[in-house]
C-alpha cells in the first residue's frame, strides 16, 4: 500500500482521510505547471510524463471528432480541445471547474474552442443534445468521492445527442488503491445509463496486486484487452517497477458499437477507457 500511495502522490493527487481529490495543480504544455490561483512554475519530469500520458486519451478520442460538435468535460488547460479541433471537429467546447484553467485555456486555445467554467454534475450552460461527441478524461473519479458519479454520467448523457458518443477515461482502482473504479463499479455505473458501451482495459497489470487482475481474468470479468505498445518515457511508474503488459487482441482497427476503432491509439496504462452510444 505504501508503494501505491507514493505512486499516487507522484501522479499529483493529495490524500484526505480515506479519499483522494484533485488539488487543481495541472501540467500545461511547454513544461509549465499552474496551480488553482494561477501561480506558474517549471514542471517536474514526473509531471511532464503524467501530462504526456493523459494526452494519449485525446489522441484516442479524437479519431471520432471529424465533422462533429465536441464537448470536453474537465478540459483543464485546453490542450485536448486543440487536438480534437485539429482532428476535424466542426466545433469544440471545453468545460472545467477551475477558473484559472479556463482563463488559461481561453488565452491559449481560444481560437480553436470555446471555454466555460462548469461543474460536471451541473452543466447549466450546455443545452441538452448539443454535442455529437462528449469526452471526459480523469474527472469521474473525483466526483465519486462525493457519491456524484451517477449524476455526472447523467449530465454527460443529457448534453449528447441521441446516437452520439460518450468517451470517458477514469483510473482502474487496482492500479491506485481506492482511487478510481473497480471493473464491477465502472461496468455497473455505465449499465445504469447506457445499453450499448464497451470498456477497454488499461495496459499495465497492477504493480502491487497482480492477483486482482488474474482473478478477474479467470472469472471473465474484464473489458476489452488490447496488447498495447507503451512508450515508458511517456508514463509514470513506481520507482524501480518493471511493468507487465496485459496480453489480448492485436492493436489495430476493429469494429465496436458500429464504429471503426483504431485501438493502436489507446496507450492506456492506468485507466479504463469507456465508449458508449447515447440511445
């Protein structure tokens, strides 16, 4: 457990009682960290690796952005909105709870997206059915601390048109102690809100608890496993750890939910990536 907590701190989380929550310190492009009050400083190498790892979610999700109206919920500094726009989105709107993050996003990426301060659990400025694609990276686990994950998913569904896509990235709790969701939790949560969805497994076998993964594998309680090619220079590892990669289908273009999905873009080390069709 000590290794897990050390690893979690390296990822930028703080500990409060038995829970974890974001301290709004974010890694921005150009190797800069900006805190909730707007203070800037040079990012550590660990923080840069964490940023590069998180960026992969947008590279995966952006394959579905072409010609679509896209919402990025929990957009942070806005770099993901630029990726979505560059991949052909007709429009991009970024929402975040941090005013400092939104101010930065407007100043840096205001030419490719609109930005608003909004909570994921109460998106008053986003009309129902306004977006063809709604993406959300590393946010759901933070509202879970307050029992609001269902409310958050309801909002993601509300703002997405019928037949549109919702793509969510959130940590696998096998990797980071209680931070995130177990497979049963994420599967149960999406089952309450969507009739059609697919869960992609993270690539790494849990460092401190490999038996949790192997037990699920034996019971057939897994998401889609892709033999992912991971660049270890773009992820955060516990000190001295040699990661074991889960073995599954070969990376490439496969059909899921009526979409051609390029699974070689996952580069997903710690988190579930869930795709759902809003029916």
